[in-house]
C-alpha cells in the first residue's frame, strides 16, 4: 500500500473531524478517534484508493455511511448514484 502524503491526511483529519464533532456533538478528540479508527480513514490513507480526489464533505459522507451501514462502500460517492 502506498500511503497518502501526511499533509493531505492531516487536512482531511481536521476538516472531517470538525464535521463529525459538529453533527454528532462529539468532542474533537472523540470525533478524531472515531474517524481515525474507521475503514473510511484506512481507505483514505491508501493512495491507490484515490479518495484524496474527493472533498472533505464527501469523505464525511463515506464515514457516515460506514457508521450507519457498516461500510463506506454504501456511500453514494462509491455506489455512483
């Protein structure tokens, strides 16, 4: 696995974690734990998955799809609807 540049990962960590904390009322640290331990984050770190081409809002939606359904692959961004 070729890892994504750490600066890009940091950008997504900050932006997506803010969205998680705002929507779900989590503290920043709890939101960060939720995001970093997710399959979505694992896929984001993998350069070959190409998720870095999505905006932070789309990554948040993938994370939320994972939280609700158990898989980020159920996101409209991956299913293509």
